[in-house]
């Protein structure tokens, strides 16, 4: 069974969209979305510098657009949502990647997903501006040692990613203390390229903004199994998916539980949409024996299509037949 995943904030690098614009129709698609959300996705994906794309209000729509463009290229000449429903057994996104997953599974249209993520990015950037906060990844260490240590420092385990990786979030002072005093068994503490303490109480003001924005949406039931960051559950109701997207900005991402669900569903291969690499890296450690492929440039598409051909036989099972939230 094939799982399609979309990465979260911090995966972006300057110019990462440049090679994708050489593909037919991609530039026009990005310009159309840019006009719809009043953000120049072509500029930010090609010529903008690292600090510009670190801005939460920019990074989040840019990442969702990249995931949608690259995933669409896996199934040329067909409707992406239809193709995903036929060929992919489950889909999920890490943090903001959940908005891409919502579009790929048919819960939201691509335009609605991009409009919502634009509101999300602006609201989270505004919430982050109240207090100087950030996030750092802890590599290595056992959860029963790391989690009490973070609590002692006043930090939140904002992402529990599995495979020995937990992301801490909090004020810059708290993160500085963590860098000086890392938990026993932790190899490294790596600051992330994000501009706030996402998935913590610091993001609570953004929730009400998204609740208002969500009232304008008309979500549909997922056509492919949608695996939620909240608890790894397969969610079969579109309105529930949107409610979870709204609340998730102030709650931890449990990617470890998402991967447990992939395993229970019988995953044999994972493809990560652009800018891929982070989630497939975690999967290689947490899901041994599962084939993984990260879409980084269009040069990866042929190999990805071959992987789809060999691992998509179980995708015909409807989402509603899966364990529900």
C-alpha cells in the first residue's frame, strides 16, 4: 500500500521551486494561485532569499503549493484527486502539510486549501510576533527521558515525530537553556527554520481566526484515507478534518502515531511531496522495510511513478472502510 505525505514548515530552501517551473503548466498554475491568495508564489519559490521564505506567512502557502504541484506531476493528464483516490492508500501531512493532504484527498479544493493556509500563515505569524519564540529538534534520546526534561525547562513537545526525534517549542530563552542543558542520550539540539513556537499555547490566538475562516468552507468526505496529526486516526468526515486542521495549530503534532497507523494499514511505500526529504528520513528509521522516495526535483518523478506502479494495488479500498476518528 502506498502512502503520500506532505512536509511541514522548515522544509523550504531558497529556489527550491525553480526546476518545477520548467514543467508545462506549472508556472501558470502558480501564478493563478498567487493571484487568488495575493502572494507571489513564483518569486518566493525561485528568487527569494532564506529570510524571506522563513516568514511564516510566506512559508506556509509556499509549502502547500509546492506539495500540490509536485503531487500533481505524479499523475500527468488526470485529475489529481481522482488519481490519488485510485492509486494511493492513505495520505497525511506534517503540520501545514495537512492542508495539502486535505486537498489531495478531496476534502478541500486546491484554491480553498491555499486560501485557508494563507489565513493560517498570517494568523500564526501575528501570534508569533507577541513573544519571541522558536522550535528546536532533539535528535536521539528516549521519550521517557526527553519529555520530563522539556517540562522542567518550560518547553512543549510540539512535534513527536518518532524515530528518536522530538521537536521542542517555547521562548528563545527556554530554547537557549535547552541547548546548554540537553537531555541525557540526546545527540544534538538543532534550531529549526521557523519563526515561532507552533503547535503550542503561543498559537492560541490563531485558532479563533481559523475558526472564522473555516465557516466559509464546504468540505467533502475524504476520497482517500486521511490520517490526522492529532492522534494518527483515519478521519472519514470532511467537517471533522477541517475542525482538526483548525485546532492543530495550537496542539502537538503526533507524527509518531501517524506512522503507527501507516504500519497498521499495511504501508509498503511512502512518497513525500516536494520539498521532500524530512518525512522520508524519519520513515527510513521508524518503518524499516518500507520503500521511501522524496520528491526534490522533477528528476525524481520517473522513479516515483515506478514506485506507484508497484505499490498502489491496495488503493481501491474506500476511505470510509478504514478505522474512523
